[in-house]
């Protein structure tokens, strides 16, 4: 196959743990042709979707790139969008361009219209039977009332990643006002508040779902001492563990809908028995699971892609 990956700048990727590079290595081992592009390599020439891409080859210690060439996205067997959030206006525009490309015959993973429609925080509202109590608002008084009811909550922006700007609030926190003013930009930015889940101490579980089916192992991200966030980017430690019966129930139920929506690679975040986020942009965790278990996530991904 001829595959193009839309990535963050290559020099910014952590080569020892990056999921995109793990998938690309598996694809290279299988003999597929690899190309890379950045977000702004997507463009329209008139009404035709185009993409500038560089042929990519792994070398013994690094990689090599050929000169950029203009293609139609449909020239590739798959266009794999792996740009990290934040999901800002530029990301939004990319989904529009990818949707146009899909209408012109390109195969895009994940479905760009579904990526646009599934905000990674708000998507849990589609599965209220699995979600903790939550509130979505820019109104600080509403959040205070929610805190009074729940006693212990977390608040987070709707467009963040890696645990950035997530705050835990309790009733006796002396910084409630400044935290709420900061995170909501004085009531002008919508955020999510969720009931705090003490099970975070046992890990924020990342469950990887590929083509509707979960991997048998989750990556439990354990917070470091004194921290309430398990995200690896926030200093958490990733420990692979078999899915629990509840994990499987959540992943199978959500996975069925994800597949219908064309969301091919997704990371579910589960704390205890609760689904807290649905990551549809660039979920990670494959390398850690592969290193700690006999499971081979990148191989499973490529097998599923070949079936498509």
C-alpha cells in the first residue's frame, strides 16, 4: 500500500514512544510505501483537494526524506491523520479539506467529519450510562453549584490534551475563584466539570479501539505522587493491564458506534468504572503496551487497515 501520514513536525516526535512512528515502522516492515505531510500541506487548488508529501524511509539510526511532491489525497491507499490537538480553527479547517478529499475518492482515517463531530470531552455525553456526573458550561456560578453538590470535581478545557489545564477543586480550596476565572476566561470559555474519581489512584486507563474492537490490554497511567492527573505527559507512569469486564463492556459498546462513524483508531479513557474521554485525533499508548505484553498494537492496526 501507499500510505501518507499527516503528523506534527518529525523533530518534535519522541521516537522511542511515538505511536505514529510505531505504526509506520510496522508498515515499512510489511513493505508498504510511506509518505509524510504536515497539517498545512493540505490545500485546495480550485475545487480539487491536494496534498504535498515527502517519501519517508527508515534508516539504521534515523530516517530519510525525499523532496516534496504534490499529490491528490486519492493517490494514496490511505491518508492517516495523526496531528495532535489542540483542536483549534486550523484543525477544524483540516477536517473540511480532508472531507473534500474523501468526497473525491480518498480514504481518510479517521473519518474527518466524525473527528469534527466528536469533541474528545463532550463525546462522553453520547454514552451517559458510562460517564461520571458532569457539567458543561462557561458559567462560574453553575460550576460552583456543581461543586457544592459533588464536593470534589475536576474542571478541564474542551480542547486540551495530555492533561493540560486540568484542575481538581474541593469545597475548601482557597483558589476556587481564580481557577474558575482562569479556566473559563472570566465566563467566556466553555469547559467541562466532572465528578472527581478517586479510582485515578489506580490509573487513568487508556483503552485502544481499532476498527471497533478493543485491544486486550489497557495502559493504566498512574499519577505521580501529589498529582491528580495520570497522563504520561503530566508525569504519569504507564502500566499495561488486561481489560476488566467493565472495561470490555464500555469498549465493546462504544466501539460499535465508533466503527459505524468511521472512527478507525480511538483511545478511550476510563477511570474506575467510568468513561471520561473519547480520543479521536491522535491516541497514543501502543508502544508501551507492545513493550510490556505480547500484544502487538501496530500489527493489529495494519492488519485492520489492510482489510479496509
